[in-house]
């Protein structure tokens, strides 16, 4: 149970500190869940994008798409090479998941879903939507892209 505060006290809180703490905890929990499959977030991003458009992605196009989310200086070619070496990804006529790759993606998706369920406990869906919209507005106000990713 978390302590309750007045709206005035909460409104005076530093958004950078709270959004940073949320980022560290959320991303840390997701990275921990992915590590069970020896995956990183860039592996996860790759698996999901390729699953969504089998055969339509090239390495170059997918790197351009995923670079926006990279905060670690990821070598995406190494990620792609790893998935190919595992037998999870093929590059014939564009990037495509193998049966083993799809199975791994689904296992990782289930682990991530459990993290999301934990994260959303006690959070009203309308409050979550408001929070995301407030953060989008703040990002846009500071010159970033406040639109949802395609």
C-alpha cells in the first residue's frame, strides 16, 4: 500500500525524478523477464517487428525503425546475427521468424505480460491513459515526438 498525499503535494513533485524511477523499474523488470530466454530488449523488438510483417523488413529498414528506442548503443547487426545463429530468424526474402523464433517470442511475450500485469495492479485504466497523454504532451512541449509509434 502506498501512502496518500494531497493533490498539492503530489503536484509539486519532480516529474523527471518520478518518470526516471518508473523507467528504471519498468525497463529493469522487462529486461529481467527477457533475460530468462537470454534475450535483450532489442531482441524482443526485432522478434515483434518481424512477426508483425514477416518478410517485409530488411536489416537496414529495421535498424532505422528500432534505433529510436535504443538507449544503450546497441549493435543491431549483432542482435540479428544472434537470432539467425539461434535458428530463430531467417533472411531469405526479408527477415522472417522460424518456428523456434515464434515459440521464443511467445514465451517472452508471456513473461512480459506478467510484468505488465504487476505494473498495472491498482491502476485504473483511465488513469493510465491520462498519464500517457500527459507524458506525450510534456514530450511534445519539449520538442520531442509526442505521437504514438506506428
